[in-house]
C-alpha cells in the first residue's frame, strides 16, 4: 500500500514532468509558428534578391542552351534552318520553360513574402509576450493530449482558439481561456491516478519530443539562425552569389552571341 507521502512525491514528479513536456511543446510551437517564418523572411530580405537574380539568369541560360542544342542537332543532320523550324524550337523551349518558371515563381513569392513579413510585423512588449507564454504553457499542460490525455473533450473544444490566440500573442484572451479551462478541469470527475504509467508515458514523450527538437534545429531554416545574424557569413555568402551571377552573366552573353550566329543561318 502506497503511503500518502509516496503518493505526494509521485504527484510532484508528474507535475514536474508535465511542466518539462509543456515547455518542450511550447518550444516546438514557437519554432514552427514564429521562428520559421521569421528566419525565412530574414533570409529573403538579406539574400533573396541575389538568389532571384541568379535563378533568372540560370533559367535564361537553360533556355538559350536548349535553343542552340536543338538547332545544332538539325544542322548536324544536314537540315536547313527555316523560320518555321525556329518557331517550332521556340515553342518547345517555352513548354520547357513552364517547368523552370515554377522555380522562379516560387522564389519570387518567397521574396515578396519575406518583405511583407517585416512590413507587417507588429512589435509586442516583452511583458505581454511573457504573460502569453505563461498562460499558453499552462493551457498546454491542461489541454494537450500528450500531457493530459484525459481532457480530450476540452482539447477538442478549446485548442484551436488557444493556438490562434497564441499566434496573435493575445495575452488577455489566453489568460481568460486559462481561467475557463482550469474551472472546467476542476469540475471533471476525479479518476484514480496510475502514477507509474503516467510517469513512464511522460518520460517517453519528453525523450521523443526532445529528439524532435534537436533534429529540427539542424534543418532549414533553423540551421541558418546563427549565420543570418553573422555579418561575416552574410558577406561571404553575398560574395559567393555575386561571383556566380558574374559567371552566369558572362555565360549568358556567350550563349546569346552563339545563338545569334545560328539564327543568321536561317534561309
């Protein structure tokens, strides 16, 4: 038979583990909902223009190479180039460009989104952020199925509102939701705790989510976090892109010249 003291110690352990798991889940949420869009926007505002310029040059060079390759293949077979043949080649290249243009469109959208992110960014004072974080972590402990699976009905009812409020850093709403949920939880029928099972489950979840957090930090864009705030890294990256743009521009000029010579052979 478990003594009251032993029972109390296990409840304290469960409480500490719940706090730890809630903090990890909050960090994961922060990374996905806050840090990720911020880092993507920061990358685009600092390097996006150069990457967009380079991508456009690369696509133009691909198109020119394709025009040249098809024309040269015809000439090597002893065929005469005509205006119709050049039109056919151009039509084929345009079809190919539809695939390449998706890359340009995606980069253009990312660049625009990055600029819009900072233009629409609302600065919220630190005290409000701390209030929101405190209320959110408490709500995670009460509602999240990993932490409190017994409250799944409350999760279904309130979780999306909690997420929306946290996304908007609405501390007042989060604190109101915390009060509502705490009241609802206090009225839930008491269930006999299976402390050992609960502790084992929480430890397993802490381990798996901690591993997920570590892996996530190695993936893009989170792995850029330090670099994007490092002037030397940014300078080196910009220099690399500038060199690539210069080389691609020279290549483009050569291809334009070569293509012009081929077109001059049209009968």
